[in-house]
C-alpha cells in the first residue's frame, strides 16, 4: 500500500487528569507488578519461570497479578514452580491499579505481541519503572524510557529483572525518562490527529 495513504495515530492518555489512589490492605512492601490477561502470547509462563528462580535469591519478593482470577492451569503452573504463596492476584479498581503502579519495584510487560500497550502509559504516568520484551511495538512506543529483555530468553529476562531489583538509580532513571516519553501520548494529540485524518478523507 502507498505509505501516503497511511496515518499513524498513537493512543493517548490524559496526562493532566489528577491521579486518584485507593488503598489496598496488606500490600507487600517488595513486589513486581504484572497487569492484564495471561494468554499464551502474553509470555506469562516465561515470567513465572524467571520469578521462580529469582524468588530463591529474593525470598521476600512477591509477584502481583492485577487482573482476572487465576485459571486452574495457571494455579498448577504456580504450584509446579513452588511460588503459589508468593503470587498475589488482585481484581483491582482503576484507583487501586494506580497505587499498584506507584508502589511496585517495577512493572513487567513480557508479551510477544501487542497492538499498542496502554499499561505502559499508565505506568509512566504513575512514576513506575517499566520492563518490556523487545518484541512487537514495544520499542517504538516506549523508546529508551523502558528496560528490555530478549522476548524468548529466560536468561535475558532474569538478568534484566535483577538489574532493576538491585539498582535504585536505574529505576529512578527509567521513571524520569518515562515522564518525558509520556509527553508524546497526550489525549489532545490523539484526538487532533484523528480528526485531521478524517478531514483528509473529504
């Protein structure tokens, strides 16, 4: 297709809207955050394998899953990896999700494919370090404001997770870059670019 006929309009997020937080009882002090569904392409099993190995070195570390209830197969996966007691599932409200982003050591998005990745922008807005797979659109969306691991490599994932767990400065640096990257995804820009695309059709 002729590229002149294609407009790319990125999703937007309301960067000016105040963030509202809702308390969560018994939230662990040290945790990694995963948000959303856990289908095959989400690469969830690789994350579980990595967390299982890391949890031996960081026994107080927890993994919080913000999303739907665990399926039987997912529960079995956690049991087989001996981490069922270290994984917490929360059906969070939007306000609770904001708190989870704010308090986590980092947010991890290991997917092999996504159309965009709104949780990346949510994490940026809440001042949350982000770790992504190097697959799909992630490098285009997050740029240098996120850390990356090789999408199918367990060793690479463990290595990048350890770097974030052990370096406060690296996490702070990613938060600063995330704030800068967020400016490219304002809701105003998304709306105006969409309107301009429609105008060019007539």
